C-alpha cells in the first residue's frame, strides 16, 4: 500500500482472528470443529440488562449522547470503581468508550510522540503493541519468566525504562496466562515507576471479575494512590456481564487527559451506542450476585479443563488464577513425530496439527509471546470441554 502510513504497514491482524479463518475454512469444507479459541463467555447477557436496552429503545433514547458517555453511565462507572476498588472519581475523570480497547488506544493517541516507548510485559494480549505502534510509539515487550508466574519483576521493569519510556501496561489478571498480581507485587512495580516522572501506567482490569479461589484483582492505583495523576484505569462490561457485543468500555483518568481523549474519540467514533450505554448502566447498577454465581461455574469449568489437559500425554496446564483461558505447555510433545511424519516444533505446529487431526481449535501461543504453548478457553459448555479433552488426548496418544 504505497500511501499507507508506516505505522499501519507494520500492523498485523489479530492472531485469534487469523486462526479463526482456518476454523471457518475447515467448517466450510464440512469438517466438524470444536472451537476453543474465542474470548467470549457462553453465559447470556443478564435478562434485566437486555430489558433495560429494550426499554431505552422504546422510550426513544436513540439519539447521540455526550461523546464521553451519559451522566447516568458515568455515575454507574464511578460506583463500580468505588465498589470494586475503593476508588473515588469525579464525572470529569471518566470516559465511556466503544469497548475497553478504544480507551487504551485513545490514551496512547493523545500522549505518544513518534518514537516514544510503551513497556508491555510479555506474554501479553498483542493488541497493546499494535495500539502503541498506531499512535507512533514503540512497543517494548519485556519477557516475564515462567518461574515468576509469568509476571513482570521490578528489576526487569527498571532495566527496560529509558528516557523515551512513556507508558507501562499492567493487565491484571493477565490474558493469556491467567497470572494475578498481588497488591504487594503491584506496589513494587509502582516503586519503580515512581522514580520516573515521565512514565504513566495503563491498568487494564477487563478480567477483574474472573478471579478464582477467593482471590481479588487489585488495580495499581490501589497499591500506589500517590501516582493517581499518572494512571489510567480501564475496564468494561464485556467479560463481567457477558456483554462482548454491546461494546462498552470505560476508563478513569486525570480530568485533563479525559478531555483530550474525548476530543480524539469524537473524531474517530463519536459517542458509544445510546442503547448499549443504557444496558451497561443497568448492568453496573443492578444486582451483582450474577457475578459470583457465574464465577462458581467458571471455576468448575477451569478445574475440569485443567484435569483433562493434564491427562493428555505431553501436555500440561496449571490452574490460572484469573481470566477464562488455559495456557497449555506443549513442551512434552515438541520434537515428537505425528503418524504422518511431521515433527512438531512449536506451539503453532501443535495448534495446526490438532485442528487438522482432532478437529479442535486452540490458539497458537506465538501471537501472545508463548512459542511453545497453546491457549484454550474454558468459557464454553461443559460437554464441549469434555469432547475437546477426549479428542486432544486421543491425538496426543498417536505421537511418537
């Protein structure tokens, strides 16, 4: 594309989207494929949320809203942060966006200059890197050791910071590994950030309600309230209330930064959907018992998936502390030969082989910084987890 900006020429499509095209191609040829790749919850949107959206549409609430969100939703977001994190924000410090991704991309767009660096702990959701690149920044992936639970160590953060560093991204819990930072661990990272006045923190809390074994997801601002002016705290309703397609995210940030982010959002998308905002308001203000009820189900599915995967020769998975994904180590099958004579040399090769041989779709770990892993969702019906586990196990038993 001769007229494209260099930033867009270096962008890549979502690894998940690219792999799903393979799934669709196989299905178009009549193959049955068990898809364990999606970042969707298999729960329905709560009925009272859907009813609120219908009521809003019937009442004529179908016009533009304020670019940064309705007052009602902003207040619901403020209450969410108070209830979930013990944090207080003014309306002027809240922006509602078309999904949490937009909030992160917009924060980068209004703060990064050409060549500024964004530290992204890896393994990671690769979109962070694309968002930084699109804004003219340079993503700097810092490897997080497996023996540290795939979590960023303060000493590694300190080594990665340069005079061009402008952001640190903290995803808690982490997609794809399910790692969960404790308050103490976040405080140690913030101690490093505190020494560098030009560095801000993006805190992505999107999976904050998918945390297991009685743990709680802490956000960096809870651990370092003195860094309030340098933090953007992001979340949304997608992964909490099963509202992926409603496309509502939100962020809390210093009021002057929210003002600048609103200007960019106006130019790119204008306001989020009025109907979706009404639905999100109902979700955040309504009964929260649904979160605990669904978490119980997800934990049962997590334990089932871990048990089945660990019964497959050569594969292993530790129970994730958060999210609804398993990071499956393929170390025990790397180097083995399939009945067709292929040597499996990477997570991507394992993923492709399982898709073709077993009809089970697992995402290659390479797109997340995990070359010898595959990612598997367990936010699917239990019978699907059982079927996938059986087929993967049968396939692995054929390797030599």
